């Protein structure tokens, strides 16, 4: 909003001044450029301030969440015991998944082998006179 007002002010200044010489045209152009440049800097500074506030709010919320989780579990230190516990859980779930997949694939392979054998035996019986 502020930048828009600066643009309007700069353009109106340029329209109403209507200089007669080249020097005065340059001066008006310089003034307009300076005004727009200042408006851009101000806008950028406001955006940065807002971004800083948002970042700090999110960081505080995240830290509060970690503290609350630590209060519940009794583990406040990131890494160390937490990392070891996470690794154990991950490893156990992967091992369980591999074991289940292996038993399923073995059952599939056994069923396929039995069907293949019975199909070949039936085919052999039909062929022999």
C-alpha cells in the first residue's frame, strides 16, 4: 500500500512539474527514481521484518512442542538416547517387514512350484499313449 502511494506521488509530481529544459527533465527523472527506490527499500524492509517475526514464532512453537514431548517421554536430549531408540524402532519394523515379505514370497513360490509340477505331470500323461 505504501509503495503504491509513493508511485502515485512520484507520477503526479512528474506530471505537474512539466519542466521546460533537459536539465529539469533529468532532475524530475532523478527524483522519481529516488522516490521509487526508497519505496522499494521500505517495502523490502517491512517484508523482512514480517518474515523474521513469523520465523521466530514458528521456531518458538517448535521448541515448545519438543519440550512438551520431552516432558511426556522423559527424554529431553536430542540425539543420544533418542537417536538410539529411533534406530531400534526403525530396525525392528524393517526386520519384521522383511520377514513377512519373505514368508509370503516363499509360500507363493511353493504354490507356483506345486502347480507347475502338477501341470507338467498332467501334460505328460496326456501325451503318452
